[in-house]
C-alpha cells in the first residue's frame, strides 16, 4: 500500500539557510509517521498548486521566518512585524482552498497556524512582547512553557492518547511544549475552535476546525522538532497521517 503523500511548502521564498534547516524536519516527521513528504516550491501558479493539492492526501503548512501581511486581516502593519512573504501567502491560500473544498487533512504549525486563522477570517497579535512567557524561546529551548488544552477536542484526544499529558481537572489537561514565535492568534477565524492556550498568559496555542468530518488542526509550537523525544509530538503526526490514509 502506498504511503499518503503530504504536501509541505518550502517555508520561505527568501531564506534558503532557514529552508534547508527546517524543511527536512517536517519531512522527517511525516516519514516517521508513515507518509511521503512532497516539497512544494513557492513559485507555482495558483492553478498548479491547486492541482497538486487535489492529487495529494494531506497538507502540512510549516513555520516561516516571515510574518503574514496584516493587510490580509484588515490591520495596519506594526513596526514589530516582520516583512511578509507574498509567495508563501499565495501558496498557503491556494492549498487552503483545496483543503476546504475536498476536506483533505491539514496540519498547521506555527506560521502555518497563523496562516490558517487568517484564511478563515481571524486576526493576529502582531507582537506578543512583553508577556510573562518567552514565546520567542527558539529551537535551543526544548521546553518553553505549558499548553493547556481541552480534553473534549480532537487535539485533546490525540494528546491524551500519547500518555504524555497531565490532567488539570475534568475539562483541561496540560503538556509541555517548545516555542519559537512572536505573533499569535488574536481572534479565531470562522469555523475554528480555540482548543489550547498557554496557562500563564492565555496566548492561543492551538485551534481546530469545527467540522468533525475535516481533520484540521493548527498548533503554535513545533512538534516536528521533538518527534524523537515526545510521544505527544509523534501522536500528532500519527493521527494526521492516519487521517490522510483515510483510516
């Protein structure tokens, strides 16, 4: 049986060292979960991107060194916001349109989660500083803070099955996560449910689609960096690939 083909865009159109370091981590996580990662360049036409998405089994939208153009969610640009990457924005939007049309599983990570939120009509905090938690911690910090999640959610069930979470009460549980971002979701987009927050400052850490027939999850942390050490990270990719395989 062939492995599910997962489209993963190149993170940026302008930072090849960043791409060379980060894209293979997403690919390795997909491969470890039984999928076939497919690199998507950012210079394809919208028509070609949509055809690629229709032929794939799932979509993973990675992090990025850019920030989403705030004009896309009706805000003026904050000086703390990094320059946008129009090619990445266009690529994500084309893939979202097909995922929405076909209900193909889609996993957003960090920038990919912010992109998901903007696509569905949400807004972003353009800079999280200063807050009690260092959300910019970066890849050198394995555990930056906790993420408190709803046990009654798709993501919650995945994380609980990993055996790595700790219950807070009957409604919420927590896991430890890494962190490498300075922007975050402000208001959630249409048809997105906030399912995890940082308990120290309430920054949104995860959203998921409200349609039970569509596997759609976005996490603000980077599970691809910790698949070797974290059962919760492996569980996210395993469930994503299970959905992509139609199981």
